[in-house]
C-alpha cells in the first residue's frame, strides 16, 4: 500500500483531490519506484521534498524527517520492512534521489 492509499488523501495523479489541492510529488517521483514495494515514492514519501501532509506542504527533507517520524504510515513501513530486513534508511534513499 502506498502513502496516498493509506492516508486516503486523493492527491495522487487522477485522485479525487488532485485538481483542487495539487498532486503530491510522492505519487509521481519515479526515482524511488519499487522501494519498500511501493509505486513511485509511495513507500518512501518521507524523503521527497514538497510532499503533502494534511493541508501543509513539506518543502524540505528536514521538515519531512521531523514530522514523518511521528507519522503512522512511516512507522508502518519501517516496521514492515524491518521485519523483512529490507528497510532502507533515509540517507540511502536520499542518495538514490541525488543520482
């Protein structure tokens, strides 16, 4: 399950809130496609600048990192992937974005 499915925000491309509120970059950023089994950055959203959380845009990784550590979806992915031994730390994901 991707973040937009879990959060039911409707901000994925073609989602119910995309036209009104904008498309979230985690749903379109293909550089992290497949990470943690997600589509695009749907299971690594916390490292994508400009992602949405509620009504707020998170503009930097630093903002995301602080707020996302308390996010139930982040904790779910971290737990699920840690159990499989496949959780990729943020630094590794950021390096993938920079490549």
